[in-house]
């Protein structure tokens, strides 16, 4: 089993570690310290050895920060974690603040004492965020002070081991393009821009560019390291010696020099006079300072791997299709189990997680989960990023809703699916809310749109039916997804927040509207879909892009109010279920197959 159910966080961590950190700061001549969630590689899912925010506060969510001052402290989270942070962080020690609305800069502007020296680790902050923080500190009359050694690391006695998983080749069968071709293509792009090289700091960029995968980050097959790609297509790959095998070096070829991590700084120092590209959204301030000190000309711009990685080629799209057929069979077997054994009212959230993981493992192809499953019964389903632990484990009670958001990592694709099912008889309100969420999901699945359209422009489609009833949800509607890479991937997304990246053919994005009634239940319906090439519409004047749904598993019929669906929505739902039966039915047998046939019949 990949998933465990111990809570690695909790208030005890903050109570134990906050006094120790303050003592270390005082010894270093600092009056405060900023603790972001991010690690040196700006990972969303941070390896335990780099989760300094959890160590300091007890908060284990995937986005957050803390500021520790001599006499007070604050923890910052976004809307997904407002309930979780109160459960994991002692409110007597840390004030709860909003990460998005003002965030760390607003807090420092209000609370930093005049003359205070506030420490920060330049390897953990982007240059743009650091500029905002510095401006706030200046306004308060405080001073930001960079540290060369993170004070948390010096006092973290029981620090987990630094991840050193072997790096493995990722076959061209799955990637659809050789690493040499990718390097040459991106190198030519650098040359056209007049850049000599680009420093790549994102592990996902390394994995895609060199056709490699690693095991340093849970739930995402990433190798931690850095690279320097030159305009001629040659590259240096900086990665710990322990991760490198002779086979890997042979796979990478003689145009890639594999170097130990400690050679990164000298390599950057030797780039004086060169025009070097660097992405301020993924590279920390440390890289900018090193290149500036070296006398390099820094070109700020998006990591050149980001967009081609997002626009999947034919092999990657087909691999994703096959992964979703395999995963859909596992999920359908699981949904049959929920519809039978799961209806007793005695099953608990952890058992529900374990059952789904077992069905995926039975495929023989599962490499990992794509994230820890969100297994929320009743009121726990209303916690958007809920993670079940032994302490919170709740029964799937009769007369409630159960929300299961989960995914798998396979060599040919990454999956992410959410289904909401009724345990016992649902209420009229539950069915109304579910149908409104479904209408939004269908609207986003059916939409056709012109070239240049962003996900931000489509977001309202998923919310309209909820808005009509005075309802909404506080998370994004869709995130990009990789191919045997991250379950969250940019640069595209579907959300209220403005995003300027147009949706392009080959991009995989989730479609996941929801509704959450605090203290009662949560509803989310999530499929992954891929942007299809522009095609003509009969009688139209412009070719329109669209979506092909990849995820294949039935949507709960017992929660749908048929009369609320339009003719077009009903046609989409019936066609989707027909496809589920066509693709998944042949993989099932016995009672599970009979159940799927009934679950996918026209409504």
C-alpha cells in the first residue's frame, strides 16, 4: 500500500519547535524568520526532509507559509485549508491568516517591529515574491536578511533522510519523442531568443526534457536536481551521485554531462558574460543572485519546457487514454463495491481508501498514487482537501454522501477522478445540488471555443447552475495534469483567477466543479479531458477547439434529478455512459459487470 493514515502534522509540532526556532534565531541575531511551504525546487508535494513549514507549525497542506517573530507568529493558508489549519496548528501560538488576501507582505507591513532583522532563505523564495516581502518589510522599518544556512535545518534533530531514489530512463514508447530531439528543439528556441543557455530548476522539466523519472517526491515520479541547457542542445544535469547508474548515463548520451549537485554553483559562476534565461516563477532568488554575481545577463522568461510539456503529443495522449481505461476499470469495480458492501453504514473512510488502492494495484501496472486519496464521508466531504487519518476516520453512514477523489500513476499516464455517491437514501437537497454540479460539469465537457481562449474565460460555465441557486465553490474548476508526472501542472488552468495561457491542443485539464455544505456533505464530479484540435462546425465561420473526456467511470444515477437536465445535457450524459460501457464493460465480469451495465444505461 502506498498511502498511510498517520497524521504527520498537528499542534504538538508547533508547541515543541517554535520555542527552539526562536532560540536559534536569537543566537543568529535575527528577530524573525519567514518559513514558506516551498522547498528548493518549488515542489507542491514536498519531501518530508524539506517540509520546514510542517516542522515549524504542524500544518501539512500543499500551500502555505509562516512568519515567526520574537513575540508572535502567524500561519498563512488559502481557502482550501481553512478547516485543516485550525485542526493542525495551535491558535494560541500562531494567528491564522489568509495566504492570498494580503498574505505574508501584509502581515509584515502590519506587525514587523521597526528595526527588526527578519531572516529568509533565498533558496525558498521566488524573486518576485521576495520583492513584495522586502517592500512590506521596508514599509514597516524592518530589514530582510538572507541566510546561508537555514536555521531550521541546524536544529532539526530527527530530520527524515534526504531522498536519494535512483533515476530511471523513461521509454520513448511513452514520451513520443527522444530526449535529443527535445533538447535540440528547445535549444533552437533559445538561439532565436538570443540566449546562450537556460537554467532549469523544476524537477518536472528535468523529467520531461531528459526522458527520465525519479522517486524523490511522493506521488510524483520526480528526480530532484537542476540542469543547464545550452542553445546548441548540449546540457549539464546536476544530480546526486547516489541517484545515477551507468545505464542512466548511457541513456542520456554523450551530449549530456551528468555532474554532482555540488558542481552547480561553480557552473553558474562560470557563466559571466553569457545571456542566461531563468524563470522567476520556478527558480528561487538564489539563482538570480548567483548569476548576477557571476556577471551573466539574466533573461527573465517562462521555463521553455513548460508549454511543450503541457501540449501532449500523440503518443502521450494515447498513453493517457489507455491509462484511463485501465484506471476506469479499477474505479468501476470500486464503485460496484461501494454500491453493495459499502452501503452497510459500517465501512470507514480508511477501508474505503484501501479498497480503491487495492483495485488499482490489481491492474499490475500501478506505480504509485497520484496524490493521497480524499476519502470524505458526510461532513468530511465538505473539507475540500481532506486527508483521512486514524484520528479523523469516519464511517460512511446511511443517509449521507461519500466523496472519493483519487488517482493513479502509470507509466503511460496520470489519472485523477472524483466521484460522489449516496450511502443509503439521499435527500432532495443533496440531489438538487448534485445535479447542479453535474450541469456545470457537462457544460465544460461540451463547450467548443476559438483559438486563444483561456481556461479563465470558461470557468463560469461550470458555475452557472450553482449561481442560479445562490451557490458556489471556492476552488478552481480545472488544473493541468501531466503524463506520468505531476497531477497538478501548468501553465493552463480553469479558474476564476485570471490566467493568460490559452488552451491548446494536447493539454490535459481536469473538469471538477463542486458544492460543499460545511458540517454536512461535499459534492464533486471530476473527469480529466484533453483539448482537441480546432475543427469546423456545420454552418460556422471559424474552427473551434473542444474537449475529449479521458476519464471513464459511471456518474451516480441515484443523485441525478433528470427533470433538471436539458435535452442536450441528457444526451451528453447518456453518450458518456455508453462510452464507459463500451470501454470498461469488457474488462469486468460477474456482478461488477452486471452492475456497470445497469449504471450506464440511458437515463
